[in-house]
């Protein structure tokens, strides 16, 4: 997917990127490839693959949850890595207020420089483990309209990392591949314990290559018990059943 195909495909979904936004995506690509030479950000570096599998894929969340396109939502991206999906969403929909949480300082440094170069406002970067970011005494706990995660962990683990940050009535969006439903089946108990309720499983396919994608939408219906999330490392070692 080249930049023109990227723009035209989004136009089919009534998402019209202007020249400045297209330039921001082009700069994002250049910086990603440059920094990736000495900081491990992504295994995908070819332009067509980055536009399809990182940029376009990140924006599919806004096709499933249209409020992302128009509302000034406060969103949190857990384990964002090189900024996916939150920064492509922010570029396309500037009204969003974005907080990015990642445990690796090198990635936060890259994102900080990138945000400045892109001229983005309303972006906060947090160097912290997801398990402590929305802990019992944290100001971030249950404060976000929407929390996203992409390529971070399986659903049973991811739910404990993300749902504590979602306010009651808000949403958790898990970007998944073809194994999403299988992961979800094993995570139903965890989601319920954490105050969530599955609202939708959107099945998509990336253009051109038709790779399957699933976006699992979980609504926060009850407060998360204070004992969650557990200490760093515990959710991955002992996932909630």
C-alpha cells in the first residue's frame, strides 16, 4: 500500500486526510525506519508494508468505533511500542487526547522526538509498566474513555493490563489477528472479574493482502476491584481464569 493507496482506501470509509496529515505520515515513516536502525522498533520497514500493516491497521479501530473520528476522547495506548495504534489515530483525528504507556525508555525517547517533529499537541508519554500505571492509588485509574492495545499480550493478560485504566462506561479495544476469538474464549472470566463485558468482535481484513484482523471491543460496566492489576509480571505468569 503506497501513500496514495493509503489515502484513497481511507476515503472509501469517509476519512479524508489533508496534505499536512499525509506529510505527517510520511515523516513518521522516515523517522521509524531511521531510528529502527539502532533501536528495535519494528520488523516491518518496507514503505508499503508500514503503510498497510502499521498505519492503516492502526486506523481500523476508528472504523469499528466511529466516535474516535469525531469526539475529543481521552485515550490511552498500553504498550504502544513505536506508537501503534495511538499516533496514527492522533494524526488522522487530531481532537483525540492521547496518553502512551510503555516500559522501555528507548521507545519513549523515540516517541518524544517523533511527537515534537510531527507537531502534535495533546500527547502524553509515560515510561511505566502497565501493571503500575493504573494501580489502586494511581490518578490514571479508571480515567480514560478508551484504552487500546496492539500486539502486546493475549487477551487474558491484556484485560488485566488495560481494563483498570478504563472509566466505567468506557471502552477497551484489543487489536488482534486471526487468533482473537480463541484468546477471547479463554479470557471471558478475566474480563468479567475486571469489570468488563464484551460488546463486539469486529472481523476485518487488511486491503490488498486480505490478512484477517479482529478488533475486540470490551465495555467497562463495573469498577475494577482494587487488587487488580497485580504486581508487575504476575498477570503474564498467572493469567486470570
